[in-house]
């Protein structure tokens, strides 16, 4: 394997690394007064490479929020059209990117190697692979049903009880077989129901002839993903690049080594980092990006907690799966960034019945100007309420900072 340390590393300061990371994620200077249309939304998604999907809906479905964080208030129907609309409207497809994600359709060929792995029983959760291996006729029957009948959800076919004690969240055999077909690229998500259940159909009925294109060589596709990943992250370690697209460890090591050897990645030395890093050859080291934004736990900036701490000095853990009595900050906590620094965190819920945005807890980081942070955060919470079609922001006054926040007046 080529020696990754051969080229002289580019020296990058901690502040430059932060600017690179934020600019790469689409936190550029906003186009003030410009309408957030489908074109701008797609431009933003192409910078992050994908939007992660998650079923948690205490505030909003996760994939809507990164667009809001970067572009401000927009019409969520536009993103629905890009994700699940007609063949002319659709610009995204759902597949396994970082996790379950909405990905630009033009990147479909870059994920075919993962589908091929799944066809060969590799790279999937064990229960899904086992169902495909042990019940091939059952899987084939479901695929033939989709070929004949078109768009179908797993629940439309279920006639067997759920296995509530299994690690597959009570999935039926039908659901597990559908997931195998999805993972292996034999079916694609046509849309998500209100319950967030997928409806499946054949790929060519959703993305057209691209579904029949030849499969790219594995190494070519993976290098293309890493090239996109380094631009999206600005500066990254090998582990960062591997985790962004969930690449197999050995593949990631080989691809990065190849890209360093041919000049598609440059080694970098980042102030305060103990691991070697990499940047793109055309990276703009002196780029500036100091956004103010609320971010959900599923925003690409927040995906890898060790990277968040390394770049921003901000310790963040999602506490959804932590028992209530052991939570430090709350159930669905959004970090708040002010001019490029994480300065606060708020536990939020959209109370749709009462039409209010509830702030159950609010905590400022040490050393911050609490009055300044409270004013900026309240403004963004009011913007978020408008985005979510809510009419008010209600703050629970549980500490001095939350009292400051509650005392703010809408601008």
C-alpha cells in the first residue's frame, strides 16, 4: 500500500479547520431576500451529499431540518416533491448513505457496489441476510408481486404476526424480505407514508433508465464518494471519510491511499489533532464561514460526536435512548451555533395541537454572553416556529439562562 505520509502535510490551524468544515457543509453567506426554491435546496443537498432520514418526529422529521438550518424558512412541500414527487420533480432517491438517506439521483451509480454486496449477502444486518439466504422463494414471490402490482408497502402484504422479541423491532418476515430487496437495489422507495412506512416499487419505474446502467467498478465508485466527502467535510481524517459514507474499513484505507498517491487528496496537519488529516487539492484554506443556526442531532455536522468535539470543542450526545432520569439536557436536544461557535442547547418539541414550540430546557455553554446568546437563540426559535407552522414559543423557566430566554420579545 502506498505510504500516506510521503507528501508534505499542509498545515491548517484549528480555526481554519472549523471554517473549512462549515463552508463545506453549505453554511456559506446566505443570499439575503432570495427565494428558497427547488434549485437552491438541491444545491445545498449536493454539498452535504445527502439528508439523513429518521423516524423521530417530536420536532420535525430530521431531513427537513438541515435545509432550514442553512437556508432558513422554506416550503417543505418542495423537499417532498424532490424526494417523492413525479418522475419530473424527483431529484432524490432513498438508500443507505450515512444511514437511511435521501441522495441526489445522479449519485445512484456510486452506491451500486453496496447493492451488489447485499446481493451477495454482505454488508447487511444479519437478520436481513439470513432471511434472504433461508427463504429465497419467499423473497422472489414478493419481488414478483411488485413487478405485477406496482407500488406496495410491506404492511399491505403482511398476514403473519410480528416477532416482538427480535432485534428487528418486531419486523415481520415480509418486512425483512422487503428490506433485503431494498438494500440489494432490487426495489426502491417510491415514497414514505404518514406513518413513515416505505412504499416500494422497481427502480426503473422511479429513476428510469439509470437503474439499468452498468455497475461502476467498486474502487472507482468509492473514490468518487471520498472525493465528494472531503469537499463536504473540508478537512477530515481517514475515520471521518470512512464514516461519512459508512465505507468498509479496508476499502476506505485502500481508496485514501490511492487518492493520496495520485494527488486527489492532500495530507494535512491540523492544529490540535492527533490523527493525520486530508484536504482536497483545491481546498480554499482561507475560506470563512461563521453561521448562526440550530442543528438537529441528524445534521451531517453532528453525525460523528468525536469529530464535533475535535473541531468545535463541543461535547454532544443524543439522549433519546437514555432513560429520562439519567438525561443531562433532555430528550430531543438541538445545539445552537452562534457565528460559528456552539453556545447553547435546547430541548424542543413541536406541540402541534396547541400550535406552540415548547422549549423544555435551555442551557448556555460556559463563557458565553448569556444575554447575547438568549437574544439570538430566541430569534431563531421564532423562525423555527414559523417554519413548523406554529404560532408561539413557550419556554420552561428551569434555570437562569432559560429565564433570560423566556424574557425575550419577538423581533
